């Protein structure tokens, strides 16, 4: 996997969510495993903003299988915190794609870094064989979001 420290994004996608009660452990903090779900939500919306939905990819017989995750936890998030999930593509190489994520807490106009990650995936076709990203697919993955109203459903 590339360097685990996410570099400043060129075209980040940002989404917000509020921590739900079942996502917190008995100490009131977001359980470490929940961050993987947040990263998945970020990847899904990152792709949607570029006019590609996972549903459409899967219907076409293409899948992104997660091959590795490296997470650094920096601070705690708690029930009812407002979080910002920031996602961008760091690199597309062959059949591999590396997403970077940051989870930030909105502290009333100030953002606190909670966690950062690099998630590596492989493009697979039905049957599980890897397939290289085409130049066009890589350009979409690395490029800016589409104009508002033109992204996937």
C-alpha cells in the first residue's frame, strides 16, 4: 500500500453524519470498527459524485474488493458528534485503487482530526479475476466531481 498518511486531496468529497447511539462503545466513544463503515460510506458517495454508483458497477459485473486498510486513530468521537467524512482517490495503478479518508469532528466551526486511513481495493470482474482500470476509468476516479445534478442516482 502507498504511504498510509493521506496527502492533501486534489478533489475531496466531504459528507457529514451524526454519530448514532449504537455506534458507541460502553465508554461512549465510537467503536474502532465503525470507522470502516464510515470509510465505505465515503467511498460510495465519492463515486456517486463522479457519476458512478456501486449498484451500476455491480450490475455491469465489476466489483471493488477491499484488499487492505491502514487506519490511524487520532482522537475520540462520541455519540451525537457531528462528523465530516472526507474521501479522495490517492492512486489508481493497474487493477488497484487507493482511497484516502479523514474523519473530522465539527467542533462548531473548528475541525478536529479523529482518524485517517488509506483503503486499498482491487477491481474484479464476476468470477473474481482482477481487471486493470482503463485510462478513462482512472481519470474519472482521480478527477473532479461532475456538475451538480449530473451524478449517479
